[in-house]
C-alpha cells in the first residue's frame, strides 16, 4: 500500500458505510476504511455481520478494520475479511468507546504491548499476504504514554503502516491532540505513519503534513456532512488555491442523493432513519440550521427529505435576493 501524501477517510463506526465511503472517494479521499468490525462477531456469525465490511470497487483502495483481544479470533476474522478481497487489513488498538474497552479491546490493549504484538504477528501471518496496518493512541493516560513501545511491537510483528491518534484513552476526544507525538513516531518508524486527530478544516490537513512529516492524514469528524473536505484539502496539499465550501444548492443536492443511495441500500424506512444524522451534518453552519435539523430528524420518507431541503433552499434564496 502506498500511503505517501494520501488523505484517508477514518473508519467511522455507524457513519462510514459503503455509500458514504463512495461519496468521499468521488470527492477526493485517496483511501477508505470500513467501519470498525468485531472480530468475534464476524467469526461467530459471518453471514449476519459480513455486510458491515462489504464494499464496492469504487471505494478502493479499501481496508477492513477489526477489533478484538484474542489473537486466534483476530486471525480467524482476518482470514474471513481477506476473502472479500480488500486492499489491506487494519487492527484497532485505539478505540476509547467504553463498551469496546470493557471487552479488553481497542485502546485497552495499549496496557499490554506484548499482546498487541502477538495479535499483530498472528494476523500478519494469516492475512493471505495482504498488508496489515494498525491504529493506536498515545497510551492509557498521561502517566502511561507508551505509543512508541506499542509501535515497536507492531514493527517487529511485520505491520505495514501505523496510524497514531495522539490522545490518551483518558482524554477520549476532548482536549487537544499532540501532533508532536506523530512527528516523534515518524522520526523513528520504519513504516509509513498516518496522522490522526484535530483535522477539522482542510487547512489542518496541510498543517499536519508540514508539522509532523507524516505519510498520510486521516480525516474523521471533519468530513461529516462535508465530503468536499477532501477536494479542498487536496488542493491545499498540492499547492493550489482552496476551492472553498460548496454552495447550498450543491450541498443539498448531494444530501438528497446520499439519502436516495442509502435508501437503495437499506430500504426507504431504515435508510431515512440512518440518514438523519447525515442530514443534520449537511445542514450544519447554515442560517436557521437548528430548526431545519429538528425537522430533518423527524423525516420518515425520501419525499419528506426532498420537500424540507427544497423549502429551505427557496427560503434561503429569497433571503439572499430580498
């Protein structure tokens, strides 16, 4: 896998489904990740859970991210995931969500670097020659900043790239991420380093490349309702002018198409419910957004979504020309 200079979509659980990944790829994301998938769930009931990590050709290059704490289960899940033909397998050792941590998975494993290494080694050995990457955090808390020790275990296990989100488990998503840790890891790493954390605006992607020397930048929350982030960030990284944010008409045209594609994937009733959070993000920052979001969050049909978006645009245009 070539990560040099790439802008990658984060493995956003409950958000980065196949539709959203395809949209982000079409607007400039270089690499996409699956939603985080439980290794145990995949092994226990493949037919029920495989859909979570399925993908289309338009999403490539594409990696499947797994979490779990048992090396043999992780290896078995990696073999199953590899059967779908992704471009790489990713191991999550950084998720701070309590229900994941309680299962001794995600960032909980940062407390046991040796186990991280064993999991990585057995997955590398059984992943059908696919590259295996991993995501980590700074450590458990400020008293246990052991990301370099954990990364060293990963390097010795044969990992192909490592993503660092430079916050601790104790921080969660609060406070500021410490980009100097990404720079430190990059200076010592024999494999590509992907930086993550506080990339909220397109200018932040360029700043992270420049401040850390990382090989790729991972974009998560900055892309919510804003897949144009990737096109804007790419322009800046390539030394071109920022094309700026989309007009309301373009924003809502894509929101409506996003809703239609999601309904096509999940069925209209379930698709519209799944789209509510996305619709709220597409409306973020606009005049009257709180009221619009309240209405969008109660939508039950595509027709209702279209009507609300069109009504808003008509009112918005009248305000601008009145």
